[in-house]
C-alpha cells in the first residue's frame, strides 16, 4: 500500500530581502498543525542583520550591501527598474524584484527556491529531502521525493501505512494486515479493494451478501434474494457503488478474464485477493456482436466465458 501526501508551499515574498542577502530562507516545509514548528533552513549559517538593513548596507552580506547589487540598473524611462526584464532578476522561476530610489536592491526567490535571485539560475530549487528527510518520517519505512519549487512528497513503503509526514508518519502495519497484503500476490490489497498495477485496474475485493438494487435470485435453490443481478441491474449497481469513494463500473469481458487464475479451480481465482468468490457466473459489460441483448459473462468455477441473455441473473464484481 502506498499513500502519498503533498504539502503546499507558499510564495516567500516576505522573505525576499533575506533571500537576496543570502542569509536565511524559509523552506516552506510547514508541518501539519500541531505536529511541530515550521522548519527554516539557514543556507549560509549567517545571522539575520535585523530590520532596517534593507536599504542601509548589509555588512557581511557576501555580495556587497543592499543598494550595491551587482546587477543594479539605472532607472528606466518609467522610473521602475523592475519593469524591464524583471530588473535583471531570475525570470524562471520568477524572482520578486524590489527597487528603491530607482535602483534594484534585491531579487527574492519564490518559496521552495534559494539563491540571490539575480540572473538566470539566480533561484535554485531547494532539495528539501536532503535535510531531515524533508519533514517525512525519518524511518526506513518512508521515502521523500523532492519536487521543483514545491513541498516534497512523503510516501510510506509497503507493509507500513500513514501519511508519511513527521515522526511516526509511517506506522508498521499489523501483522494481520501485512500478511493479507503479501498474500494478494500481484495485487495490492486493502480491506476493500485489490489493485492490479500492471493492468491499472482496481477491483472490488469483497463481494456483498446482497447487491443493492438486485432483487433477483441466482438460482431457485440459492434461496437468498438479491444475490444476483440482471445485466441492467448489474451496471446500475456498479455505477452507484460508493465503496472506497466510488467511480465503479462493470468490467469488460477481457478485464474480467484478467482476474481468472487458471492454476486454480472452483473457483478459478486467487482467493487471498478475492475472498468469498463463489464458483458462479459474473457479468461483463461486453455484449455479443450478434445481439445487443446477449452479454458475455465469465464463470469462475473454471474460468470460461459464454454469452447469456441480458435478463438472466448473475453475480457482479465492479472495477475502476
Ligand atoms: Ca524542492
């Protein structure tokens, strides 16, 4: 199971001066409320000179004081040196040009970037993952993926679960759940769904006792109402299924055949991935070429498929 959390990152416009002076920049790796304090990366280990240094010469700044920016430009006809070519500040990503007295004094990099902001490559993406695993869980159960100008994403590896953020962001699964995941073989399972990564399909994993909207019976001897659907009822059942946020449909014949396991019989399916599957027929969404009222269904007793009338009643397993 993999869960991903991508956290937002804001524009560090308020830190523009700080960035220009190369002293300190917020990384934008804010933690979730209540989970800790915002992290701030000190790029060069310098102390902030304090308010008021903006235009009055920043002693100790590596490239000269503010107001003496190497790329300072003469005032343009409009009087705003930032109006032309972004004042010589980096254009991609767009640095925030700040001018005083007709002279560019700083180029502030947007959030997620660092540098003096001047010229091409003046703002360089911060690799947040290089520090404290980007705010993700620092155990081997989590991975951090750097993103350009955006907060990194945290993922929990298989056999762990959580949002991946911060300490204990990825908790080990219980042995029972982990064992169930492992037993699913090529499928990635949770309690409700089985995902086939190769086919990019996610299946309804556990069948209901009764299908909503299906009053029919699979067979007279089954005795259980609602245990099977006509083809129209089956399509409506899937489209109305709210399981795991919905978005379900009847599978095509080929999709349904893809979960047949020919190494097994009665039923011909991986019961770890698809528990409680009966050896019975399941509807596909594929109609027979010779008649729109004749539909393909797959029989999971042996894995074959045949065509049947659409008003027959069969089981349903939805896909998305
Ligand atoms: Ca980044």
